[in-house]
């Protein structure tokens, strides 16, 4: 990537050489900005990108004549792409200067003090807060209501993402407390690491794009043209700044931050007030140590002069404020040798290639394994056994391989041959058309799948049986004591007279075995959504399990309807229109956010006899609770009704309207059928309104609906 002349110290460059390098750097930086900001697909580690910008800055510092108004040192981001409306920012959205070393921080404090001409005795306070690795957003509130949301874009003009932003739960549609008539709240949209991992797992499972890190996942999720996709993504928001205001929020950064908190925003935490470069560095180190424990990725911390009057005096230099700087942490990347590629078999039979590495320290954690995602990813990165590879901790929990490092004098191994059979059970591995995942076809005969399913079944968000962790379930499986979920609930009975034997065979204490049995007993009644989630059906995560629970209410009803839908689907495999497949199948697809792909995974599951047997055996042991709609719902005119929203609603976003209807006990469907009670029609309603008319379903305008739910 870096051409050799870049290794020349800037001080030794001739003007001619500097001009040539400058032009090359500008092109390279602009290219990477497009990949990063517009395509959400960076090709370079952030730290390498920072180095390009630093080098450009150093060249321009020595040869100011090379600097132009559109140099990357003077600009931020990229101009908005098509697809979204454009928004001109009332106050530009700028970037921050970077500090990397301790001396850069004392330089920053020194620069601030010198600029303000402060005597040694005059204190200056700074706010220090985490620098979240996401994408920045400006939210415009008029009279307390969210009216517009825009991305940063090139700082002057961003993309209008209002519809998508309304689906983010951390972002209030209405401010609480006494807010000025006009407030532009600025902050970062991001994704928690755990949510990112889960999203990637689901994406890989569906054969959809996996994201390189939480930042890309957040950016890719926000910049969707279909806001229902954004709604299904676990986005969050931190507020840390503001743009246009009709009146100031307070005299200091700290107090203004508190005001933002009072309006209902989450602030970037943990933050502190610091009085010197030493205190800032102490904060930097403290946050650095706890970095792995934060639920989200940070790439540094930010220091801001606390007094807004001083901020005003300090002003801006090109694209960043003089009163703030970002202090970055070193990249969590390292190079090491790839010793081998092995294959892991997941719960649903997905074969995942794993890089077995020469152990290496990556940002304080020793890494010896990393995911290679799937066959295409290995091919795309062209990594081969024996290569020197770059390892990155991005989602932190599972490290990734970024690529290999060329070693011209070393002969490389042959490209990796992806196995054609499951390495665990020998069954054929297939890759369905249009899918990226290769799967073992062994189903329950594959021990790897069976044990993974059991591990999923007892996991925290599923049955969560105290004392039955994944190690124990693995042991029980290997001993043949528990082969399928129902066996957990017959364990005590089968082992009754042999509790001592269980104690001696497993190495658990007697007390612990008794406690385990009590914990198992306690789970014989369980929430229906946990029950559904625990079955480990492809694509059925917690959110989808909740949707199914609300729609079908009891385990037996759900199962029976799924069996009916499966039978209908078996008859009409290729049919794309759910209503032509059959009534039970159409009902399933009619649930908002459930599409044909999810419906097919459900019906595939219910077509397999061994799955039906496993569910029946389980239902003989446990009683999932009947779903009861929230109490407020019972008396509401919406209770038990099926409603469909169509067109653009004016008074609230689609997700808010949906949530309101559901809270009142209604079922929100995605398409109009004979079972629909009401169709609520917003502006520009299309075929659904026409269909409702055709079927004689009651149509409500947005105002009529508002009146109905108001009482
Ligand atoms: S303040 C005028 N505070 O980092 C400067 N930015 O590299 C306003 N960022 O564009 C930015 N966490 O997208 C600020 N606590 C924080 C931040 C933060 C993340 C992002 C923001 C900014 C970029 C600069």
C-alpha cells in the first residue's frame, strides 16, 4: 500500500518529490474515504488510514503551497450519496484533531493555554469522555419534537436519515424537560459488541453480508433505504455535542452535557472533569484498562475545554476545533503465523472455518484462534496455511483475520480446500444456491450439531437453567445422559435411585446435584418466547420468538399452525407469494417483520419428523406460559384486533405507531387479508389500501385512529 518514497523523512523531501507524494496521498485518502463513509466497506485498518492523514499533514506543514481548499486535511467525510435527501447543516459538523502519544496531549494543553494567554496559575478544566467508534448524527428538535436527522456527510451537507433514526430506541421523538425551542443534538450512532456479534451470526446464517466491525454494522444499518431493515437492527445513540440552538444550554461543556441527559439522551460515559494534562492521561489510561469491559468499541477518548466562553475564543482551525482533541488508543491488531485452518460445526450445521494461530498478543489479549467466517471469505482474503496474517480484535469476542502479509521470499501453500463432508459426522456438506454458508446435512445424527443445540437450549436467554452450563451439558451429552432437550427434564427420574452414581460419574457434589434438579424443576414453566427461542431454529432469534409469541399466544397453537404452514409449503415449494401457498403460511408471513425467508426456516424445521418428536417430548415435560397481552390492552378498542399500517404517518414514526398498537393488545400485520380488522392509512398509501377496500376491511385515517386509541 505505501510507496517506498513515503519512507523518506518529510524534512528531506524536495518540493518536487513532496508534490508528487502529496498528489498520490490525496488520491489514496479520498479513495479510502469513499470506501469508509459512503460504502461502509473500509479496505484499510483505521490506524493505517490515520498514518496517511498524518503524513499528508506533515507534508503540508512543511510545504504550505501544496495545500488546497479541498485537501483532505481541510475536509471531513465525503459528500452525501444519492438515495437519501440532502440536508445542509445549520452549523457545520466537524472532525477532531488526533493525539497518539502522551506528548501530543501535553502539547494540546500547552497550545490551549498559550492561545488563551493564560498565566501558569490560571486553571483550565477539560471534559474527558470516551470516543465511540460509530458514525455521527445531527438531530434537529423544534419545540421539543424530532423533525430531522442527518448524517455528517462532508460536514456541510449530510444525508436525511430521519425515517431510519425514528426507529432507534435511544433517540427520543420528544424531548423531556424544558428544552429550548430549537436544539440540534449531536452524537454517535453505534452498536454494542454483543449485539454486533449476534447480528453477524444471523447475517452469516442467512447468507447475508457480515460486517467487519460494529462501526460498519452501525453505518450499514443506518444507511438503509428501507427503514424497516434499520428498525430490526440493534442501534444505539450517545449524545456528546450540539449544533444550532435558540438559546445556550449552559455556561460549560459539562453542564450542557447534563442538559442533554435531562432531555432524555444517553451520554458518552464514563466521563470526567480534569484539570491538567496529567489528569487527562490518567483518565486515558484508566479507560484504556477497562476498555474490554465496556459493552461498545471505543477508538480513543476526547478532551474538550470545559468553558464555552473559552471554546468560543479558541475557535476552529480548518476542519477541527482548537478546543478539543481525540486521543487514540493503539490499534488492536497484530501479525502472526497461520498454523492451520480447522472447521467448527455449529448448531444449525454451518461449517465455520477457524484460523489456528501462533498465539499473539492483540491489544492485551492473547489470541490463538480467529474466525474466517466462510468459504468465500477465505477465498476473498486468499489466506493460506503458513501465511503471516494480520489479526484484528474488532467485535472483541471473536478475533478476525484481516488479510495476509506478502513475503516475497517464501513459497506459499496451495489455496485452502474447503471440505466437502462434515468433519464431525462425515455427512455431505452442501451449500445452497445463493448462500455463503456450507452446511452439514447430518441433522441430529451429527454429534456436533446436537451438542450445540443443547448448549443453545440451556443458554442464558433460553432456558437458563442454573447449574447447567455449557460444560455440564456437554458432559451429560458425552455420557449419553442427555441427548435432546426433553432428557434434561427426565434426568432426575431416570437417575432417582442413582443419585450417588450421578455424583460419582460426574464429579459433582451431592448438594450441587440436588440444586441442579431443583433448578430444572423451576423451569418446567417458562415464557413462551424463551421456549421458542430455545429450540434453536434457524433465524429465530429472541426478537422473532417474541413476535411469534404475540401472534400465536400458546405453544400448542403455535406448533399446530407451524405444522399446517409446513404442510402447505411442502406442496408449493417455489411459490413466492405467501397467500398462494396457503392460509397458515400466509398468516405467518403476515406478521410484521417476518418474511418468506424466516417462514421457510420455520416450516423446514416443522417438516422434519425428528424435530416434531423432540418438540412433542419437550412439551410433555414443560408448560410454556400462555402469552397475555399487557393489562392496559384488555379494555382498549384495539385489544385482539389485527391492524395493518400503510403509507407515511405524520404524527409518529411507523415503529412508534406499531409499538403503540401492540401495547394496546393489537396484532400488527404486514399485509392485508380477510383477518385484518383495521387498515390505518397514511399519506401515499398504495396497494394495501386498495386491497382493504376490495376486501371490505375497515379503513381508518391517521386522525381517526388517533381518536380511537385516545379513548
Ligand atoms: S466531539 C466539533 N465527542 O469522532 C467536534 N466526537 O474523529 C465534535 N466522536 O466526528 C465532535 N465520540 O463522529 C466528539 N465523545 C465524542 C465523540 C466524538 C466519537 C466522533 C465524532 C467525530 C469524530 C472525530
